[in-house]
């Protein structure tokens, strides 16, 4: 309540005033003050929080704090002053109540005591009533009654006395009540008075404090203003000084710059003149150039125009061609599409064809199998036939030989009359076709190599003896070279040997090692037979020498192998040439690989051909047969009669033939005459028939007439 | 317009010069000193119509359809004496109700009515009706008529007196000083029944009542201050049915133990009751026990209990103290001017060692002495919830003051400790005041930091 009134009464001009101006002013002031107060509170509290730490409290804030404290104190004091009345009243009331309680207590005691005494007295009286009844003497009774009345009176008196006392007390209480009422109203008045006083005091103090706060704020503001002004002036002074300095330096700089500018200007004018002259000449030159350029430009322009025209034309043409091309493209697209269709068709077609072909192939394969079977069958048959024929022929020949021998014997014995010796003819004892050698006449490449490696002079001879006759010269020729070659090969072509093998070989001796290595290498190179080895060595030797010796090499290649029949014939010549190719100097190891490559390339073909022939061999049992021996065999048979005998025979035959001829001529002539005689007889018969036949009469012109005509 | 008016004026002046000469004002064409003087004498139709509305407002209240400016105009002009049945629900404008209040009462503090003049008007209107109601004499219809008009705006009823029924008006009016016996003999002294009224007030939150006559002065008579059993029962029932009531105050009504018990039994488990005030009655220990039951968490929202100026002794204080051990809601307890003595004071203070929710306690004028102060000093050392303690009027003596001084030195929360008329010794009082001032500063700072 106090606070509320404070706010109301802060302002100087009263709100309740009769003057409206004053009221407005009062309201304004009130609003302003409220705002200020709010601000002050906010700021002041802020400041309290802040400046307690910084210890530099603004004067206004300080004043606010002080005022607040003072007002707080004032308020609490006022509150206390006002409430003091109530407290005092309370205390008094309490005392009063305590007294009341006490007095009540005493009163009750008194009442109790009185009631007791009175009841005692009453009992006494009532007791005496019974005694009174006993009394028969009226006087006594009267006395008694008097006494009784006396006693009653005393009791009543006492009661009345008490009642009076109580009534007195009541009156006293009433008085007290009145007093209390008065006191209370006094208290209330006092309280109101104090309140009003407080309100007044507080408003006054609030106003004072407000004024003080304002003053302090103004003072603070003034101080702050002064401080700021001082600062401002100081900084302004500094600024002025600095500006002066700056101006001075500026003037100085300006002077310097002017001087520099002058010098620069003079220099520049000179330079300018120079440059001007130069530039003028330049301009002239450039003008000339410009003229030239213009001319060329014009020329170029014309040219370009012409070009432009041409290009335009071309462009037109291009557009035309483009359109054409486009059309073409479309056309081609169409064709492409059609072709695609065709292609698809074709593909389909070819697929079908392929399928057909596959079918056919299968059929053919089947046929081939069939054929193969047939062939085997036939070959067996052939073999049998061959044997039969052979036997037959042999028998025939043998019979012929026998005949011949017999003829010879007869000739010798009968015609010539010479003794006849039976010639030695072992072949006649044999029967059937010549036995084919079952063991391969050619040793394997490895064994050959082994031999070579192991060979010395003696071994060489031995081996050559073992070998067949035809091989002898060949092996003799190249043995040394071959050995060297193999050694080199062993070293150089080590890559062909498997690594595992190398490891395994290490504990072995060098000879064995090289041998096994060679074995592996030969396997890798597809060299199987001794012939291959020799071929290889020959190949190397060829390359080792020069290409000029091509004849030799070609001969070298050919051995007594069954593969090439032609080579066989030439082999005889090769003996001579190959002897000359024995020189020890061998090809360089580095070249070996190239040579080896070539060899392998060439060697591959025969290797490929081989299986075919082998197949054929297996097919025919005659694979290993040696027809050459057959020829010799047959020749031997044919030559049972030697040339001298033949000559003799020829001469004899000649003579005999001549004799024979004569005889035959005679015989022929006899025969001729016989036949002619017969002919004549026949012809005569025929003629006679024709003439005699009836047909001649039916014909207009019968042949007989013609005959007659002719005869005529 | 102006020209014609001028002319008419001139004409008038010229036509009747003689009569006007008596009034010098009428002779002048321009009256400079009169600010209201205007030549535009023909009023606007709008003004005319508004005036008409104002004049006939009582019979034909037209307000809703008017534009706001005219509405204000009308409201400014209509009479405050227009019957409430016309205006109560129609007019919401505060200025009109302000005028009504001002015309009816001299002192008007609108701040106590939540700033609403209308509320103030209706509350006070209803209060005066109820205060002047004499049972069996006044027509009940007057109140029944008034209630539907007021019901919407009444939040508080502060009934300062209730008149008892009277057999003869003359006796009532001129009560003699000696006729003290007459009142007590009256067969029925029941007062106005609140049941019907309370039911019809949907917004009632605060209810203050005194069963007694105001300003009787020297016309005092016991019969004027009688709170009968029936009154008590009816009031309790009506309060129980009024669920939105927050504050109930029955003071100066001679409420004794049995009545308190009736009232409390009806208050139990009241959902919104926050404040109970039974000050200036004659509640004894039994009544205090009933109150203790109410405090003991039986009333979910109870915050404030006022039992000042009763006759509670040690036993009742013990009961209340026991209730406080269980309670965690109560914030204010006023036991001023009872007779608890040291027994009750110690009991209450010991409870405060455990209870931390109570903020304010008033033990003034309770016939307490030093032992209570000793316990309180312990309380001051440990309790952190207590902010205000009133011990005035208790004779705690110098030793007690010293103990309190010791106790408060380690306390940071207590802001008020009233030690007037306690004979506590100036020195300790001064020291305590120092501590209190520090605590006040501290509390203020905390509050400031909260507001920030």
C-alpha cells in the first residue's frame, strides 16, 4: 500500500490538482519517472553486479544504491512504526487476556466458594426446617422462623452481594469495553496518522532521493562530459598537430615533386621531340607501307572475291552433291538393309549347308571307316595274293629255270653236243617271298649317340663293322664332327632339358649326364633314330660350311633311309663329297640355336609325314619289305643263263628261226593253196545257187542280166 | 449554415433588443470568453440519434449495432442509475462501470479487483446486498434477482457483516445497552443461507465472511455475534459443493471447536482450496487438532493457514506441529495471538527442523519464552526454507535473544525476524538485524538474477 502511494505521490504537480495543465504535467512526469525508475533499476542492478568487481562505481549508481538502502531502511522503519501499534495492541491484548483468565479463575473460585458456603447454609436451614417441624410451641416456631428468615436473608444478602460485585465488575468491564473501544479508535487513529505521516515522509524522501539521484546523475554526466571533452580536446589537439606536420611534410613533398616534375618535363620534351621526329619518319614509312598494303589488299580483295565466288559455286555444288550423297545414302541404306536381309538369308542358307556338309562328313567318315576296314581286308588279301603269286611265280620261274636248264642241257647235249654242267643255284631252294628283317636296321638316336660318345678309334671300327654296309662310309665321315656337335648341343640346348632332370643328374658322371641330357634334347627335337642324328649332324655341318656346298648338303640329307627313293640313287656320289666335308673346324656355338631352329622347321615336315606312312605300313603287311632285294632275287633267277650262253643261244635261235621261217613259209603256202582251193569250190557253189534261184525271174532286171551285161 | 445562423442571431438581436439588454451576453454576436459558445447550433443527426438512444436506453437499449465511436459516445452519456438488468450483460465497457462505481462509492481501489471496474461493481453490489440482508424480513427475491446479473463477474465475496434476524425492527434498530439478555433468548438466530448463492456463482474463488455486525459501537449485544450450528453446517456444505473456491476466510465469527470440526470435515479433500483463514475466533485445542488434520495432507492444495487470535494452547500446537511433519505443501502459517506457550512453541519449532517447505511462520504474542528461542535458534541454523519468522510479543529475554543471534549467524535465507517487544536485548537485536539485512540483499540479488 505504501509503495503504491509512493508512486502516485512522487511528482511535484499533483494528479488530483484542479488545473488540467498541471494534471497533464503530473502524468507526464509520472510516466517519465516510471520509465526512469525502470531504467535506473535495470542499470543500477547491472552496475551493482558489474561494478562490485571493478570497484569503480558511477556516482549515479552509487547514489541510487545509497538511496535505495536509505529508502529501504525508511520503509522498514515506517512499517515497523505502523505495525508497532498492532504489536503493542497484541501484547496488551495478551496481557489483558492473561489477566482476564486470572480474574476469571478467581471469580470462578469465588463463585464456587460462595456456592459452597451458601449451599452449606441452605442445607443448615433446610435441616432446621425438620427441626422446626418438631417444634410445637408457636413461639419457638416463630423464633425458629425468624432465625430461618435471618439465615435466608444472610444467604440472599451474600448472593446479592456477589451479584452486586459481579455487576460492578460487569460495569467495570463495560467501562473497559468503552475504554477499549476508545483506545482502539485511538490506536486506529494513531495508525492512520502514522501511515499518513509515513506516506508523507516516504514521498518526501522518495522525492529527495530522486532529486539527489538526478543530481548525482547530472553530476556524473557532467563529469563524464568533462572527461570526454578533455579527451576530445586532447585528441583534437593531437590531430591539429598531426595535421600541421602532415601539411608541412606535404608542402615539402609538393616542392620536391614540382622540381622533379620540371626536370621530367624538360627531359620529356626533348625526348618527345626526338620521338616525334622519329615517329614522323616512321609515319611516312608506314604510310608508304600502308599504300603498298592497300594495293596488296585490293589485290587480295579481288583475289578473295574471286575465291569467294569460286567457293560459293563450290558450295552450291557441294550442296547439290550433298543432296545427291544424301539420296545415295538413303539408297545405300536401302540396299544395306536388303543386303542385311540377304545376309541373314545367306547365313541361314549356309548354316543349312553346313549342317548338310556335316552330315555328309559324318557319312564320309563312316564310309572312310568302312573303306579302311575294306582296305585292311584287302591288304591282307593282297598280302596273301602276293604270297600266292610269289609262290606261283617262283614255281613258274623255277619250272622255267628247270625248263631252261633242261633246254640248255638239251641244247648242249643234243644240238651242240657239248657237255653240260649244272650251275650253282642256291636261290632255287628258297620258298615264298624273301623274309623281311624284323629288327630295325637303324639303331635309336640315343644309342647311336652313346656309341659316338663312347667311341674312340677302336670303337669306331667296331661299330662300323656291326653296322650295315651302306652306313659305314657315312659314320666314318662324320664321327668326330658328330661327337663334337653332340657335345656342343648338350651344352647349348640345355634349356630343352627339364630342370628336375638337371637336379637328378648332378650326382652322375659327366658322360652319363650328357647322355641323358642328349636323350631329353632329342626327345624335345623329335629326333628318334640314328638317321635323324646323322641328318642333324649333316645339317649342322652344312651350315657350318658355306651355302656354296649346297650339293653336298642335299646329298648328305639323303641316306639309305626308306623315305626318299631318289636320294638313294645319289648316295653313291655323296661318298666322295662327304669325305671332303670332314674338316674339324666346326660352327660357332652361338649359331647353333639358329641352325637348330631351321633344322626343327625343316624336320617338322617329315615328322608330320611319318605317321601317314606308318599308318600305311601297319595297314599293309608289306611295309618292311625290301622290293630291291626282290628285284635282285628275280634277276638272279633270270640270269641263270649267262650272256655267253645267251649269245650262243641267240645265234642258235637265229639259225633256227631262219630255218623255222623257211619251214613256216612253206607251211603257209601250203595252207594258202588249200584255202584257195576251198574258196573256189565255195564260190562256185554260190554262183550256181544265185543263178538258179527263182528270184531272178520275178525281178524286172534280174541280176543275171546285169551279170550278163557285165559279162557282155 | 454559419451565415444563416449569424443572420438569425442578428435578426434576433435586432428584433428583440429590449429584453436581451438585460443579459449582456445575449447582445453580443461573439462571446469570446465562453469556449463552448458556437454558432453551429444545429446538431448533427448522429448526435441527435445518439442522444435519443441515451435518453431511452433504459427502455430500449441499443448498443450492439452501433459503430465503435458512437458506442463510446453512448456509453459516456448513459445514466449510471439505469437498472442493472439492462446493463449488466450488455455493457462491457470499463469506463461506464468506472462511472457507476465512482457514483456509488467514494473510495474505489480497482487494483484489488484485478483492474476490472465491472468486477468491482458487481462484487461490491452483491456484497452490500448480502450485508444488508435481514433474514425473514428482507425479500429474498432481491438477491435472487441480483445473482444471475452478477454471477458471471463475481470472483470474490468479502462480506463484512451478516445481520441476524430480528423479531421487532425497533429492537434491532435501537438496541439498548441493558438489553443484553434479549438477544440470547431469541429462538432462531440463523443468518442468511449461502447454499443457493454459492451454487450460482461459477467463478467464485475467494470467500470472506464475518458472522457479526459491523460498527455496532456502543450498541453491542451478544446476539449480534452469533454463529449458530445450522449456519455453520449450511456454510460448510455450500463450501464443499463450491469446488472452484480457493480461499475461505471466516473471521470474527466466534467459531468454536465444534464448528471448526464441522467446517474442517467438509473441507477435507477439497480440490482447489489454497488458503484457510479462521482468524479472530475462539478455536481451542480440539479445533486446532481438526485444523491439523486438514493440514496433514488432507487438502491437496493448501498453502496458507491463518489461525491468529484464537485460544489454541500447547496441545493444539502439538497437533499442528505433528501435522507439519507430514505436510509438504504448506507455506504460510499464522498462529499469532494464541496461547501456545513454550510447550506449543517448542513443538512447532522442532517440526521446522524437519519441514523445509514452510516459508513464513507467525508466532507473535504466544506467551513464549527462552526455551522456544533456543529451539528456534537450532531451526535457524539448519532450515533453508524459512524466510519469515515473527516472534514479537513473546518474552524471550536477553538469553533467548543471544541464542537467536547465534542461530541466525549461519543462516542465509531468513529475511524477516520480528523481535519487537521480546526484551531480547538491543545488542542481539542489532546483530540479528545486520544478518537479516545481508540476507535481504542476498535474496534480492537472487531474485534479480531470476528476473534476468
